[in-house]
C-alpha cells in the first residue's frame, strides 16, 4: 500500500501509533463538518438532509459488517448501546454474565450495574503466566444461568483478536445473548456482525470518525421481539398530538438505539471515513494492518521486549502491546520523541492503520525500546 499520510491532518511531524485510542482525522473531516453546519442552519429541510445522511450511513455500515440497513442504529457511545441492552434483559436473581476480567468499562459497567437485580458478573482471568484467557477457561464460567456472554472482538488491553464464531457457539449452547464490542476491529479488520446478537463499536478509532456517535447492529433475525426499555421520539412510531396517550410503540429497526436525534455531525464525518475505507477496500486495509502489526510485533520481540499481543495473524489486529510498570511516563517520553502511542493500564499499546509505513515501524520500535527500558519492564512470566 502506498503512503496515505497526506490524506490525514497532523501527521507531518509525528509517527502516529495512537489510533487505538484517538485516530488522526482525515482531511475530509473538515468539509464534512462544514456541510453539517450548513444543513443545521437550513431549518426542517436541513434536518431532512441530515436524516438522509443517517440513512446512507446505515446502508454503508451494513455493507461493511454484512448486515441489513435496518439492523443498524447509532447510539451516542458503546456504553450507551451496551446499557440499552443490559437494562432490557429480564433478569432474575442468580443469573450471570460472563466476560474477560480486563474487559473495557464501556462493555463491563452496564452489566455490573445489574448486580442490583441479583446478577453475578463472572470475569475470566488469564491463564497462569500469560496474557490470554483460554476459550476452555471461558467455557468453564458459562452455565445454565448465563444470560449474556460479552466480549470484545479485539482486546483494548492486549490486542488479542477473538474467534467470534467459537464464542457465539458457547453462548448459544445455553441460550445466552452474545454481545460484542468491535471497537478495536471495525475499520481495521473484517467484522461479520450477524455472528453476534448485538454488535457495538465506537467510530473514532480505526473507523476514522469522531466522538458522539457509535454503531449498534441488532440481529433482528435472531431477536425479533427484543426492544430496549428506554424510548424517545426518534425510536418510536409517530403519534398524532391529539390522540389519547398510550404506550409508545418502539420501531422494529436499529433506530431503537436512538431515543433522540443521533449526532448528525458525527454521521457526516463517518460517511466520509466509510467512503474512504471502502475506496481502499477492506481486504487491502486488513492485509496492510496485519502486515504492519506483525512487523511491529516481530521488531519489539527481537529487541527482547515481552509482548502481550499474540503472534499469529488470526489472533491479532491493529494493536501491539508491551507491558511496563510506568506506562504513562513511557508514553510521555515517546511523545517527546514524536511517537504517539497509548500508555496506561500497565502497558504501552501501539496501533497501526493505513497511514502506517515500514519506516514508521523502524522509528517506533527503536523509540519504544529505549523508552520502555527507561522504566521497569514487566516480564510475561
């Protein structure tokens, strides 16, 4: 893949490997926001223009993840979408949810909040001496009272990519919902949403969008009767103002994830980023991602650094993580050298994307090695 640095803002002076937290904006983000602002000032006609953008983006997301446009909704965040799912389960005392111990709070906390209903959240710890929880260990935590299996497609902490089909099978053996956070996969590697009952994902990482809108894909074929408890004007059938009040009738589409107007400005940007990635082709995006993350992992391992991310291409995506005791300080040292990474939670994480080149990796690997060795490196054993 040829260099795509010129397609992005703010990449002229840094090696940007922080896209797993905040991706650099595409240059076309600014004109997209300008179009939104003009529509915002055009009254009802402008709102209809924005609704048309929403409909187009739903079509483009559906094409990206192998779903139908009406399966797609746009909550404000993954946490918002996960909360809509968690609050709608008909919980009974003694029910349980199973997820990894280091799951991101956007997915974990909405289910932890169900403890008030007598729900147990079972968190699966990594295998001894390693960074991964085996699927067998995960399966041991699931039983007849498991109502939800929740999983990130790609771990924000370690960069491990999970086999969603295998975990879906575990959930369906006991009739549990399978809820997936695909934030670290969407826009980086292929994602097939119908494997999940609900698939969620943020848009400001590898999808190259901005904050304010997330993606929700509701598997209506498997869960035709499901609806969230929270409703609003945008997620229900229109009712004449002089009709007698009554129960709101939720829509039967992914728009139930939008109780009010979605973040239209973020959708204008998302349409541009989806068009950009589609023009490259997701097969090429994924191939480049895996080549770059594989090379970065190999470089770091060759320097003697312990690497949390699995080596095999099918078990990783766009991020590579190295454990260290003082990750924020390491991140700051790297920023001083013009290398942007994520650094917290006891590890430094470097994320590649279409703008990453082999030269970037050489610079970054040497800088990470020097910065990490200035702190205490935590052994993987």
